[in-house]
């Protein structure tokens, strides 16, 4: 729908131009006739020449007007097919141009939001349609106050959409206002940011996010409490992939993630480090026995059938535990220590856990088994 100016001026402009051209032709004819003496030249020849001159002038004007009309229609079509809503206001705060995208974006009527409508009328109409809340005069005053800056602003709509608005003042007075629905772009940006710190298969935090959170715990004053890292590696996961295929392996990893979440507390963090390796950051514990109890509950949960039809295969794992102490000043070292304890647990047999202790030989380290 074209909302270019008052009414439909194209036909009226063309009609007025043709009328002016014919008037100009008549005047030109009279001038030419008055310049010649009928005794020296045949008046009919003079009139004929003047008529042809007027006809050529009229045709030239009509061609020029049609060309301008075509260019105007092309520009109108381009504006109406913009992905952004567009409003152009003059220096009196009246609409000059409103495209179809703007009307559709806010569900407003072209009978109200049209050339000649004031800013207040547009905003008041939008309020009746539910796209604006609050006082109309206050809203308009804010638009005019922020106009010189030209800074983009994002408006959160009641229906969940996010609209980015940019108002650009014009040197001749007035301003052009563009409105873009950035809801999907924002969701995509949020999704990309989420995937940068989460595993796409299980939606668990990834290694980078886990280390960042672990470092925060390392730097935090403990106040009598401590924390532990449980490094978890699935036993026999390669055999699951080789026997049932990678899709079955993926299902198993998702099951592991779900069961780990069910075992930990609200303050704890579960992460997938990569492959079949997972980790748990257990926060706010008083004794290492609490980490032992968590490891035992994880092994018990992993021992249940994995839910595949006709398949009673349980999930087993080896778990290494590192409890925070003054020896652990950074997240990387603590995670490596838990990893080392996990390998010692794996060497002792499937479905077990061990605590990290650099001072104790491998045979003397406490070994826990699944109940």
C-alpha cells in the first residue's frame, strides 16, 4: 500500500501538467502570430508552425512526466518492500511517507497512519492497537528528546518481539524513522553465545565454561566450606559406539547428562568436557565424605539400564575426585588432578572412584566401588 502523500496525486499531477502544456502552447501560438505581419507571411503557415511547436512541447512534457511517474512508482515499490518499517516526518511532525512494513509491524490502520497524520496521532493509534503502553505525550516527548542523538534503541514489545528503532534527523527539518524486528537476530545471537559455552548434544556447560566457573570457586573466600571436582569417564563407551552405532552412543551421552543432573545439588555444575568425559563441580561442602557420597550416587545411577528397548546394558564409569586445598591455586591444576585420580580409578577396575592425593602411592589411594 503506497502512503506517499495526500490522496493519490499522480493522476492529478499528470492532468495539471498536460493542461499547463496546452495553455503554454496557446500562449506561444498567440505570441508567434503577433510577431508576424500577415501581409508578408501567410498567417495560416504561422499558426501551423506555432501549433506544431506547441504539440512538440506538449509531447516532451508528457514524456518527462511519465518518466518521473515511473521512477516514483519504482521508488514507492522499493520502499514498500523494505524489510524495515519506515516513517518520514516533516518539520511540523507530520507523516510524509509511511511504508507497508510499518503498518504490518504494528498492526495499524492506513486510514490513520497516513501522510498528514501527526506524531501524536500515530502514537495514540498505536496505543489503541496495543503496541505502545504508557502516556502518549510522554512517549512523543522522549522521541523528540532523543532525536538529535540518532542512537539506535530497542523496544521490547508485549508479544515478545524486539524492535530496533533508529531516528535520523534531516537537515531540512523532520526526521526519518526506521523500525526493524530483530527478534530472530537476537535469538540467533543468544544461541551462538550459548553454544560457545555449552555442548550442543547434551546442552551441558563445556570445558571452557566449567574451567571459568571452577576458577571463580578457586578465587572465592571459602568461609569454612570447600568444593570438589569429580572427573568422570565412561567405561566401555567405545564398545557402545562400535556395537550399536554413533546414534546409540549419542543417546547414551544424553542419558548420562540427564542422570548427572539428577544427582547433583542446585549449586553444583555438571559439564561435558568432550567425548565421553564429564565433570562435576560440587560446591559448598564441609567434608570430603560429601564428595565420596556424590561419587557413589553417580555410580549407582549409572548402573541402571539405559532404557534402550530389549537392552539391559548399564552405564559404568570411573571417577576421580579432587577436593580443594591450598595446593590448588588454579582451575587447570585442580582439573588435571581429578583427571589423574580418574585414571587411577580406571586402573583399579570399572565402576569405581578414587581421591587424588599426590603423596599417596597408587596402591594406597582410597578406592570406592559402586554399591
